[in-house]
C-alpha cells in the first residue's frame, strides 16, 4: 500500500481485515455444512443461489460494454473460475472431510504467498530474492510442524496423505492468480466473481446430480451454513480477494493468507474443540515469521520503486520545463527577428542617405581645394 493516500490506506487496511475474517469463515462453514450433507450437496446449494444473482450482473455488464469479450477472454475467466473456486473449494472440503483440522488446512493453503514468491521469477521474469527463499523454507517448516502435530493428535482417523490435499488447492488458487495477472485486459471484480460463481454452480450441480445427492437436507443448521458460506466466504472472502488483488497486487494480498491460518485455528478450537497445542502455536508463529521475512525485501523494493518513480517524474518535469523554456525562447527570438524584418521592410533607409553622406565629403574636399587654390593665388 506504499504510495497510496493516507485515507485510502486506512480503507484498504479495513478491507484487508474483513477479507481475513471472511476467508477464514469459509473453512468453518465447510465443516458446518459437511456435518449434515455430502460435499456435492453443500457445494451445489452454495453456488446455485450465487449463480442466480450473478447472471443479471453479467448480462448488465455485457450490455454496457462498448466492445464484447472475445472467446479467449471468456475462456480465460472460465478457467480462472474452475481453478480458483471449483478446484480450490473441493480440496478444502475434501481435506476437512478426511479429518484434517480447519486450522491446518488454512495454514497449508496459506503457504501460497511463499510459493508465489518462489515461482514469480520463472513465470513473470522477476528476480527471486534470498529473503524469499529463506521465507519459503521457514514457512514450509512451520507447515510441516503444524501438520505433524495435527496428524499425530488425530492418529488412526486421518491418513497422512490427506495433508497433501490442501497443497493441491493452494496450487490451483495460485495458478488462477497468475493467469489473471497475465491477462491482457482486466475484468471488474464483480463481473469476474459472477462468472466464476456460474462456472462453479454448473460444475457442482452436475456433480450432485451425477452422484444422486442433489436433494438438500431439512436441517436448519444446513441452511444456516449455506447462508454463512454465501455471504461471508464467497461474497466477502472471495470477492474481496479479487478486489484487493486488482487494487494492491499479488504479493500484499497473498501475504494476508498467513493471518488467515491463526484466525481459523482459534475458530476451530473454540467451535469444534480442534487441537491448539503449544507446538501448533509455534508452527503458526514460524509461518507468520516466514511471511515477514519474505515480504521485507518486497516492501523495501516497492518503496525503492516508488522513490525511483517519483524521481523519474521530477526529472521528466525538469526536462519538460527546460524544453519548454528553450521552445519559448526560440519562439520569442523568431518573433523578434520577424518584427525587426517587418520594420525594416516597412521603413527602409532613405535612398540618398549614403549619397548625401559622401556628397558633403566630396563637396568639402572640392571646396577645400578651391579655397586652397584661391588662397594660393596671388593678389
């Protein structure tokens, strides 16, 4: 947020806090919903109401556009929706359904900014700093500590391979982020989220119909969980993710993922009695420290970039000022020369001026000679 006005920094900060809380609520809502219905049922009834809201938004936006979206642009948004919602959400529900705690799932997903820092070089041509590699190693160690603690406390119930599932979701979300960043033209966050919700509604409705799990349960807790997931997790968390991504960039938004894990771990401990041991706290601390280490150089680079841009703007302003002064001087000089030429043409020197100048001299000479001759004539 370096370089933004003070008031805008405050607004972005409040939205960032809201994003962390809303995104964390998705892990809690996943466990609440999956307790009363199969995963395809939960996901179908989470996204069908969203699609009903999203379709009018897409239609209004398409009518107002001067140039319609091309097939490649539509395909890009469909692919982003498949990766960032369908694939990501499935892995979260799958992992939690297998017995992985909500806090651990959030932490594994939260390692995304470190992986992004490591992959930003090959994918976007940027230089990966030493601090980013150190942060990645430290963050992965923190994830390993928390995952091992969770796995040993849930021994016999959760297979070890289940802890790899959130990594797949993290990779899908990361891929969607890079695809969106490399798009030649941006799409408004509200429209992008609407397209993604429609894609997810189609995918999960088809999955629920294929598995015979489309009918929702009559449980009131199920519908409370659906409202929770629609309002907080999707509209709040997912919507703010793309809004902040467009406003402040990939690295700051992804760094917020590290705050999601501790918040989710506390929620899981309070609501579901999930383990929150001292080792888990240490692992979460390592992950947060990793984010700070990896982001320190990035923040200094951004500050240096802002200072360089300001200096370049000042230099361009100085160059422009000097050029304008030279141009004004040239124009003034040309105007003055033109004015002098016009005066000369309008009032030329008298034709006999030089003759009169030489005439008197000659006259004076003739007179002088005559006078001398006259003076030399004897009386």
